[in-house]
C-alpha cells in the first residue's frame, strides 16, 4: 500500500496543478488555490525513494526530504487559508494577509533553524526523525509544525463551513463542503499525529543497516490521502458542474435543431443570429445556455407567427382532431409540422387544434425550454413519418 500512496498521490496532485495552471493568472483566489496544490505536490513528491535519494545527493543532507515536505505542508496550508479568505471577502483582508504572511514566514524560519541546528541527523530519509520522537529538538520541531498546521486548518475549516451557508444547494455547495471536510481532516490528522508521537516515543525499530523502520500505521497514511482526495473533489466539482451544463445545453440544442430549422425556414424573420448546421453546433465552445434560450424563443416566436397566419374564416386545411388522451406536446408537434408544410406551398397555416388553446407552454423561460424540448422530441417521429401532410385545396367545380 505504501508504494501506491508514494506515487499515486504526487501524480494526482501534479495533474491538478497542470490542469489549474491557467487559472493562476486570473483572480487572487484562483492564484492562491493553484499555489496550494503546487506546494502540496512538491511536498508529496519527496516521498518516492528515487526522488528522495536524488534530493539527498544534491543537498548533501540525508534527511532533507523531511524539511522540504514539512515546509511544503506549511506553505500549502497558508495558501489555502489565503484562498478561503479571498472567497470569503471579509473587510480588512490586506492587513490579515500581511499577518498570515508574517506568521507563515516566521514558522518557516523557525522550522528550518530547528531542523538544521537542533535535530539529530544520524539517519537518512524522511523517516529518520521517527527514531528520536523523545528528543527535545524533535519535539520542538514537531510542536511548531503541528501548531502552524492545526491553526491554519482549523481557521480554514471554520471559514469554508461558514461560506457553505451562502452557497445555493447543488454541486457548488457539495464542493465547498468537500473543502471544509478536507481542512477538518487536516485538524484530525494533526491531533492524531500528536497522539502517535507521544505513544511511540523512541520505540522505532531499526533494520539490519541501522536505519529506522517506518512505523506501520495505516491511519497516518490514510488521513493525508483523504485530505488530498477531498481537496481535489472540492475544486473539481464546480468546473465539472460547468462541463455538465455545457453538455446538457449541447444536447438540448441537438434536440431542438430539427424543429428550429424547419420553423425558421418557414418564418425566417424570427431567427436570432446566423443559422448554423446541427453538426456545427457541436463544435461551438463556451457557455451555450444563452444559445438554448435564443433557440427556444425563436421556436416560440415562429409558432406565434404561424398562429397569426391562421385564417379567421374556414381554413384551407386543418390538423385532424387528436384523440382526447393524446399528449398536447405531440398535438403541437403535428400542428407545427403541418404549418411548415403549408408555408412551403405558400398556403396559410392550419387552424390551431382546440387542445392547444389550453396549452400555454411554460410560465418561466426554464419551463418554456423544457416544454419545447418535449415538443421537439415529439416532432422528430412526426417529421420522419410525414404525419400531417399538407392538403392542397381543390379547385371549385362551379
């Protein structure tokens, strides 16, 4: 299990860093969030033995990966706190940011000085400290680390949870909840590590080469992994929500296109913008919600124009009376199909079936779009079957 965590966690973190790199050049909040994952990825990357060996050979310090990992943890926690403060938008942020920077900078200097001058360096690797949990220098080092990490994680948890109340229900709130859970899990991990260090003392077992054997503790391995996964989920859900909305809108445009194309051909003045093909719609990127609304409004405007085209007296043709239990959406689809055919022959639109007098579509734009999607679904089989074929008026024999 340990090799899986050693390689999988850094890989996951670096994927997020690369994915969110463009956002680092946008807002302050996005920049802080990207820096959080960058610092976390650096810290996690020290765990694989090959990378640890390379860093130790370059710096000449056998346990330098321990310091790099812990400094990265402190930096990631500080950047995450900057992120939550940026989205929380409380007054006096500039002064608070300077204080956080001073706090983090002081912690980094203290940890580095204690590590260099007070920690024993008789073992190589990031786990060399495990053989000296009872050493005063080690206890001071771990105490500073735990205080900094617990304080920043606790404050971030409180702010994320308070922000959650101001986010509407849905995927965005789930994302904020995941971020709050990730930082709360960080507090839990810190408390557990304090307990673990006090419980282990100097009881670490040494191997045949005299190096400490890392204690087998699944909880210490699992909790950081849970935090990373929750952070990734928290920042992935909002863009995933936008991606899902994009595909949903593209699918809606695909469903509406046959009905829309026929109607704007029959009533060309209702089209908004330049008409596009059904396939070309699929290669149009960006937010398509406005395009869906425009297309639905064009369909409804065309239907109203066709109603106005219905003759006041006896119509030249009409839609056969539908069964009483027929779906109103299918009735409207049949009427629209026949109206398109009539207009193609320069004939007036057929009389509107009585059932549609009671059909108002939707009372809101969202309801109207949903209704027209239902009509578009019913229009497809009508269009293919040729139901509602236009009837050319017979010439008078008198």
